[in-house]
C-alpha cells in the first residue's frame, strides 16, 4: 500500500515535470519560429539566411537547432548536417536523433523540432536538443525506481513489524482467553496504553471479564451461603427424624417430631426463598417494569402493618410525612419497595428494646431528592460493622438470639441498588438510622446508567 | 367436589391427590398439559389445580385455551416462579389464584376452598352476618349482639375478609395479599398480632369466640359448634 502510494506520487512528479519541460520547449520553439518567420516576411530569404547564420554561430553547441533547406535539396544554412529522415506530425513537430561528433566522439542525442514550409519552396526547422530532458527523465526514472524499491522494502518491513505487533496483541487476547478457559477468571488482556482500537477492545473485554467475574463470585457466594445457612437446619431436621426413629416413640412423640421437622422445613424454605429473591433482584435490570410509587403512602402502609407488633412490645412506631404538598413519588417496583420498607421496620422492631422508639419518615433533601428514613433508638450498629451487615448472612453476635435469616438488610441493599437509591447507615445517637436517597424522578436509574 | 390436578411430577401429584382426597375431594389427575386440557374441557370439575410448567402444553396456554372455550372452572395455578410478575402473568392468562412452589398444603387447601366458595351467594352484598356478628358494608358499622364495635379501617377490612370467607380456613398469606396487598412473607407474626387485636374487639366480651386459630394453617371465622 505504502509502496503503491509513493510510486503514484513519484510518477505524478515525473509526469508533471516532464510535461512542464515539454511545454517550455514547445513555447520556446514556437516563439523563435514566429520571430524567424517575421524576419522572412519582412526581409525575404536572404534576411532569414543571415539571421540564421548569426544564430548558428552565436550558439555554439547543439542546444538550439536550425536548418533551412529547399523542399528537395541540400540544406542552405543551419547546424544540422542533413535534413532529418523523419516525418513531421500534423503540427509540424518531429522527434529525431542527431548524430554529431563532439571532441572526436560520435554521439547520438535526441532532438525535438518543428518544421514550417515557407512560401519560396523553402522549409525551416527550428528545434531544441532534448538531452537535458532525457537526462532529467532518466534521473527521474532512476530515482523513481529507487524510491519505489525503497518504499517496497520499507513497506514489507513495516508490514512485517505491524503484523507481528498485531499478531502479538491478538495472541495476548488469546492467551487471556486460554487462562480463563483454564478456570482462572482473574486473567485480563494487557492494555498497551496507546489508546488505539486494540486498547479499546482490550478495555471492553476486561470490563466484560470484570462483570463476569463479579457475577460468578456473587453466584459462588450465594452457593456458599446456601450451603452454610441451610446445612445446619437440614442437619437439625435430619437428626430429629433419625432420633425419633431410633427410639420406640408413641404417636404423640411422632407427631411432635414431625411438627418440628415441618418447622425446620419452613425455616429452610424461607431462607431459600429470601436468597433466591435477592439473587433475582441483583440479576434484574428490568427497570421497564418500574412505575410511579408514592413513597409516603407506602411507608404509611408499612407502619400501619407493623404498628400493632411494635405496640405489643411497648414500642412507639410513627410515620412522619414531609411538610407541604409536594408529591413523594419515585419510580420503582411497588412490591419490592414495600418488602424493603417492611424489612427495615421489621429489623428496627426486632433489634430495639421493649419500650423503644422507631420513627419512619419521608423527606426531601436540599436537591429535592426523596429520602426514606427509618431510625430507632435501639443498640445501633458499631461503625466498623455498618458496611458488612449489608452482606448476606451477616448477623452481629449480639443479635444471634433473635429469629431471622440474616438476609433482611442484604435484600434492602439489593432493592436500593436496583432503584439507584443510595443506602446509608448512620448513628442515630443512640440507635441505628437507615436512610435511602432516591435518585431524582427525572432520571430513573435505567437512563442514568445508559448515560454513563 | 371434584378437582382436577394437572401436575407432571408424579410424586408431588400423588401427595397432592392424597391430601385432597383426605380432605373430602374427588381427585382426577393428568400429567401433561394436553391431557389436562382435554379432561378440563370434556368433564365437569369444581376446580382445577394447574402446574404452570407442564410437558406438551404449558400451564398458561391451558388456562387461556380453557377460557376461550368458555369454561369458567376456577383455576389455581402452581408455579416455581414466585415473583410478582409471574403471578400477574398467571392471573392475566385467566387463572383465579396463584401459589408459588414450594407451598404448604394447608395454604393450597385454604385457597382452593376460597375458590370453590367464591361462586356462592351474591357478590354485591351490603350486609355480612356470622352468628350474632353483623357488618354493614355501606355504613361501615359492625355490631355484635346489637352492641356496636368500633374498628380501625384496617381492622374493618380484615374482619370483612374473614366474614366473606366465614367457615373457611384463611391463611396468613391470603390475609397479607388480600387485606394489605403484600406479596411477600414478612417473617414476623404481623398477621397474628393484627388478628389478636381484632379478637380483643370482636370476641373478648362475648362467650363464644368467633375467630378461631387453625393450627398450622391460619384462621377461621365461624360460629362454634
């Protein structure tokens, strides 16, 4: 490609330069011819002959060629020994070789001349020695050939280097793919930093791999967690059934054992369902099912549902809507948001001492974003654990005695994430304050994501 | 009462059929969608328990075809897909209720009974009565033995649901779904607390308790024998 291009460029230079030289030659010859014809018309043949003699003697050498001869006779005057044996073209131009002896050596050189027939049966030839042009052409040809050769060689070398570079980078991608095929998901395609297409490909492949790795490790976590959290109740159930069979139980004992097993099964199923729904929420990106949800109404309903439960424990559970008439609508999945709010309130009731206080509020922040706040005056969560409680199955030691799957807050985190809401756990001094900042309604999370 | 069970898992179907027979139903079984549809269109059943994922013809397609053929037999769809969206799909296809697997048999039984009784009586009632308990739906007033009982709006709806399903077992999930429109299990015994509050108002000062706890299943509002 490179060689071809440089060939074309050089060819163009050659061709235009040659054309220019030819043009100059033609113009010079035409001008001189016109001058000579003028002399002939004014002074007749004798004036022309003398003028030609002057010129022939004036120009030593052969750069200028003149010859005046009758149509079928020996030349009268001029610096050519004989009339060239070439037929002129329609415009009287002819190309021929001139043989001459310069410093004792016979030489052939090219000439370019024009012939004009004069009225007195004479013909006049005016021309130029074209050695220079031919020389130029030769130089051009040589340099062209050289340039072409150089371009070809450079092109081949460059091509080899480039394709080797290309192959090397493709090979890097292949090696990464191989690493991953062998089961090591941490492999990444090297990025050269040049910012070219290959880098962009590498960056995209790497972020794809990051995502896959994250998903796989999330899946592995789920599996580990299922194994961890389901093994003990399954084991408990197994022992219960086994021990019942070992003894000689009466009907009442059988009944008791079966009821226990049923309870265990319910617990296992509940944990299993919670895990599945978290995994589903996390794997979901169907934001198109989102619809406007009134957060205040939803929170009020949740408080309404849990109020008797709190009352039973002597706790106060209140809901405070924001002041003013501004709608507290967010884009979301009503069922998931209900479940999330219920989980938060449920947790607050569970972990706050009897007689405690739980406050649910919906408010606007300075930017106009809607916030859902659930605060209690219970034991709270020490700062260093606040992040980890969002992980699955993390239950603080102090809460081990209470009932639950340890999945409540991770479900909250998953739902918040799906809605693009920021989840913040803070000190309620005393107690725990969970605050969810929903994104502006104008930009539902799907669009915000797409804009990134 | 004749029930058609369309379920491809033979063991699950056997347990289901056994449980339903012990509860006094006559049970037929089909193990694929085509046979299920054939039986449902050519025989008369009081209700159909339909698995959603079936060989040969999908459960949803069975309901749709059945409804297009003009059969209004109540259908309870069973599915491993428990999400709300899946549930909506099932109901839209023509199902009358939707139960996610794994389910408690008592739950299925309670829902089935609710479906079977739904056809009874006028739907546009203005008064409900169970024993000496009366509810005026228009004036939104409740009296027992002529004595007025003051209820919160939510308590009213809870009692209304129980009264509309008087004599039937109503599960906690059914109450959550129908009174609160919550389609998830809130773990805590929220429903129990609500019911016990209602009991305080409805049963406490009277000799015969009307709201009864059905062990392992839920509640039942009925006149004691």
